[in-house]
């Protein structure tokens, strides 16, 4: 049994929503994040700032970075941008983009080991990133971006969520093309809603690094009264999930010419040149390749093994092309590979490749059924295998750790 717990959350006030809330950190380029943060001191991007947003010479000064994030969070408290729920509550969180609608339930889930059978992971993560996020969580003393999970929906949950959404919402806000609506659920309604999740298995769809960071924080800093034992999470039904691909930008450590790289790729499978990116959009089992201003498609190599994960397009790309051609053994930490989520755009991928003499790879999205099958099998996909849209926006909700009983802020410096 895994219990979804209510918490004394903060919800951004309607008049502040546009100024405070942002898309997820990786939905922006470093240049965009820097520009937004400098122009708007109340943007939540100031709170989630990371090494990539600092000049090269300052990236190892983690203490100053975390102090800056903490100061940005305090700036929001001082400006009184949040409504406080002193009564512990769950929150219904609806996201709408174009014709797509999904409604999740926000609360706290226990921090578990990665072999837990009730909260299943499907993707590998980068340890260095998780460690920094753990220190960020404790130094700032708050979280906003929840771990997103999905579950197999059923009629009882659908009916209860629909009933609760008939109440007056606390927040309705539209920003960057996403309409978001928030309802608070407390007392008996919260107990009833939580009870409907007790026998569910949850699948992490976004936030593997945040989940790893929560485990790291609990291990390094101890429990100190309770809050580090739980993590902020939002649960969406599988029937409402929209999955998009992450694309890859790969540099060549051997500094071969584009002609030499094309020659190596042709040894794996025939390349078909395409007139533009739309023609190069891959079907399942294919990959689109951008090299020296031109687009190609090719069939992906066969699966390298018999595991569920081996049959996925992302694995076939990694095992059949990125490893043998570019010697990428660890796609989560190798500096020659970077990732561009679909919403950032193929034009951004083209631009990054053109400016760095790199090769771009675009994929067909992994399905939610494939993700669940990998998690059920206890396997892990390569990092950045799937991108879920729309993502919860940062700064809408805040879980302030010292509002939870028994919390004593540990010293992290």
C-alpha cells in the first residue's frame, strides 16, 4: 500500500501567476533562462537556477549558486505571491494545451528505493545532477516542480475526480499556451480521494532526477522530523498522457568529416535523403538524421537483446548507432551528447548542430504502454527517452518544508 498524503501547500495567487510561473527548466535554452531571469526577478527560473546558467568560471561555486536560489525563493515569500493552505490538502491540477486535457492529483508520496514495486522507474538518471538537486532541496527548503507519475485509470477514480472538479477552482491561469486550473481538496474529500489510490502502482513519467535527489537528500541529511521522507508528486491517468520524443545532438570526438560519418552510418543501413524535416520525421523503427544541413532517414538496427527495453527505438539508436559509431557508452554523462525536447523545436536542434559541427538524431515518441512495460519488467531506458507534454509549470505550487510538523532546517554548508 502506498498512501498519497495531503500537505499544507502554497498556491500562487492569480494576479502573480503570469509573472512567477514558468515552464520546466529544460524547456528553455540556457540563453532563454538567463534572459528571463535577468528581466524578471520574480520568475521561478531564479529559484531553479543550475550550473548551466552560470558563466564557466563560476560553475563550481555551488554554495553561491544555492544561496542565490534560496534568496530568490525568499523574494517570492516577501512579495506575498502565494495563498497558504494551513489545512492539509490534496490539489487537483488540470493542464490544457491545444485539444489535449489532463487532470492530475497533487500530494505527497513516500521516498522509496529504486527497486520499489509500487513506484516504478523506467529511466536512468545522471548522479551528479541528482546530487546538486538534493542540496538545492535542503538549502532552499522548498520544492515546486513535482515528480509526475501515471497510473492505470479506472471508473471510480474518474468519477470522483470529475465530481471534485465541479467545485469553484482556486486558480485559473493561462501562460505560454497552457491553461491550468487548480482545485484544493481537504478533509473527508481528501481522505476519500487518497483511498482510491491505495492499491495503485505508479509509474514515474517525469522527474527521475528529482526522485533520485529526494533519496539522496534523505540519505545525506537524515529525516529531521519527517518532510524528507516524502516527495511532492502529481498523479495523471494513463489515458490522458501525451508523450513526445527527446532528440539528440551528437558531436564527434574523433573530429571526422561529415562525409566520413555518413560513410560509417551507411555501413549500418541505407540512408534516404529527405527534402526537409517533415519528410524526415521517423515512423516507429526509424530515425531521422540531420547532418551538414541535410536530412536523412534510416531504419534502426535490430534490437541488441531480448529484454523489453532493447526493442525500443531509443535503445536501438543507442546500441546500434550511438555506441558503435560515436563511442557513446554512457549517454547520461558523455559530454558529446545533449538533448533537445520536441517542444523546444527541431529548428533549435538544427541551429545547435550547425553551430557546433554536430549531428542531429530525431525519434518517434515512446508510447505510454512501452514505458509501463519497461517499468513492469524492472528495466531502465536510456536517459531522456520520453518527454511528456504538457508538464506541470514551476512556481504554481510550493511545498515549504518548514511548514510540516517537526521540521528542523539542517545546515548544508
